[in-house]
């Protein structure tokens, strides 16, 4: 029995939206591919596929890899079991990836997948790749990229942490459901569906917020949370209405003199 041809999949971090954020390692990895896969997430998020196309046009050398675009299945947002819904969605995505890889590289070879930010930080690409590997022979390579957290702190010209102090990274869902993380002074929030910061006690908290961090049209707001929650929510709604989608990230720092009492 003939073994299936091995496909080498390179997950390439492309930064938070600025094509200049690509590392030399990422450029070399892209040019070493036989095919680069570009997912489409629907017309409202075509900017994301368009940026990937722009990056390819800027850095790929002739003759270059084949560019292969495909549509991603959508998550069933009505599923009341969030984790089960995400698992089902990732299974569906993995099946599409496997089909695309087999069709693009029937004799094996190297494929590249351009990952927003970094593949290791609050991104499901590595988990989906693991599901693909369970379906077919797959060798995995990861190229790190600049994260939205780095773009956020650079844009606001602030350090990520206080001297000798830890940083907690969490999601908007957990902040909304569980409140301010216990024992934390600095909290970075990603994957917020919108305004989780309005569910915590703003006393003594400063927020630095960026939408489209690293991209053209980046929006930055900062200041005491008690004063900035409203303006940030308004700016977020306006930006989402104008572009049809939004990606935002924010850092909140609580003064150490503020007592950590209760879930908020």
C-alpha cells in the first residue's frame, strides 16, 4: 500500500495588520511554499483577505507560490453550548483545510497559511491544524508574528507590565462573566464581543484601547476607565458600522492601592 504524500504546512504569523510587520523569517517561509492558502470569511470581512493578498503581492518573488482562496464555514452562534459549538466549527474548518490541501498538493509539498498576529496567542489555527493532522499526514512549522498586544502597546507607547509585575491575558467573555481577574493589576483583553470593560468597577482603572491595531485607520483611545468607557463604546460602534467588522484589544491597569474585592 502506497503511503499518502506528506504535506508540510507552515503557519506564518503576519502581524497585526501592517504589512511592514512581516519578519524576514516570514518572508522566506512564504517564498518557500508551493501554495499559500487564503481563507475568506464573507464579504463583511473581505478586508482581511484583501490584506493577505496585499502582503503576498509585496513579498512573493516570481514565479512564486500558487495563491489559493477558499471559503470558511461559519460558527453556529445560536448554539447555547459555546465550547461544543466551537469544537464543531473547528471540525468543519479542519475538513475544509484537508480538502484544500489535498487538492492543492496531490503529490505533497509545502503549503503556507497566513495567520493574523501570532499563531500561538488566542488563535485557533494551531488547534485546527492538529485536527487536520489527525485526518492526513501533515508536518507542521510555526513562524511567529507580531501580536495585536504588541501593536497595542507600541501604538500607545506604553510598557506591557509594571516593574517586576505580572500581566494577565484574558478574553472579553471571561471578563464579563467572572470580573477582574483575582490578584491582577494589569489585564489585557482580547476577543471581546464589545464592552466587557463596562462590567467591572472602574475605580482606579486606566484603559488603553485600540481598534484595528497596526492597520490603516487604527483608532486609539486611553484614559481613566470611568471617563473613557462611553467614548470607547461609541467609537467602537461607529467603526463597526463603517467597516462592517471590528477587531479591538485593550490593556487595563489598576492602581495597586485599589483593593481587589469581589468579582469586579
